[in-house]
């Protein structure tokens, strides 16, 4: 069994492969396809809209069920930024290190008790002839004062999940996959995955 995951993000693609392997499903990302897929412009104003744009365009192209992930980091002290703009917070093209540097700099004077943040993951499933469906997962935590660890991707080196004293990038990847926003969203797909 196979499913296309409409992502070009290497970190996401790796995690989807790991999650879906446990359902005996092979996750095929856009990076795995022989043809190069043009970038999809994320013009939506919500995570749902952007996830739907990605899932629907790729589903139409291949006439098959497609899952897409729109995700990001929401920081209270920054009024929800980087939010929808998490991937390109420090500019185009995506540069995880530049994004981390920008957040750490903006959070420099924020006291410990005000450093709450959450990761969000919105999954859209598009299928030919059907309404697109959505599932959302969160992971609560705090923004650390410097970066630590080199697992994962994106903002993992500065995010301390609630109840832990290490960053997401210091956790074993299997552990991240037990507590992450992506895991919490994928859990809600369990029934649907069994119908594939
Ligand atoms: P695709 O659209 O091709 O899937 P993208 O990286 O552009 O890739 P998004 O627009 O959804 O995807 O941006 C998500 C960004 O949010 C991502 O680049 C990271 O900076 C951040 N992010 C999402 N999930 C994360 C995670 O598990 N750990 C750390 N950062 C994460």
C-alpha cells in the first residue's frame, strides 16, 4: 500500500515514512517522484487553506488520494509568529538556521514565564471526487534561550516540549514521533489509514 505525501520538506518526509511504516503503508514524498513537481504557492490565509492547496493540486495531478501537511510554530510572546510563515520566516528560500536565529533574537528579552509556544500540524486529505478533510494536532512547549541538539528539522533545536528538559532536537527521533504535533494529527487518521 502506498500514499503520496505532498511535501518537499525532507524532515517531514522522513517522519511520514516512519509513521506510515507502522501501518504497512509506503509514504511517497514529492522528493521521491521521478518528475520534478513545480512548487505550489501557499497563498492561503490559514493552515487549512494551505494544506488543502497542496493536497488538492497533487491529488488532481495524479488522480489519487494525497495527504498534505501544513505546519508551524506559534509563539505567544510574538503574537503567534512565525505561525503561517514558519518555513520562510527569515526569507526565501527556507533556511532553518536563519529562522532559528531570527526567533532567538526576537525572544531575547522575553522572561522565562512568557516563553510558551506550540507546534501545529494540519493534515489535509484530498481524494478524487470527495471533499477534502482535515485533522489538526498540537504539541505544547517553550522556546529555549539557545539551540541544542541536531535531530529533527526546523525549529526543533529551540523547542522544549512541555514536561521535558531537553529540546525536540535532543530527543531520540522515535520519542519525537510519540509526542509531536504531527503524531497527534496522524493518530486521528488511524481509521482512514486502515481503509487504504
Ligand atoms: P512543504 O510545504 O513542501 O510540506 P514546508 O517546509 O514549506 O514544506 P510548511 O509551509 O508547512 O512546509 O512549513 C512548515 C515549517 O514549520 C517548517 O519549515 C518548519 O520550519 C516548521 N515546522 C513544522 N513542523 C516542524 C517540526 O516537526 N519541527 C520543527 N519545525 C517544524
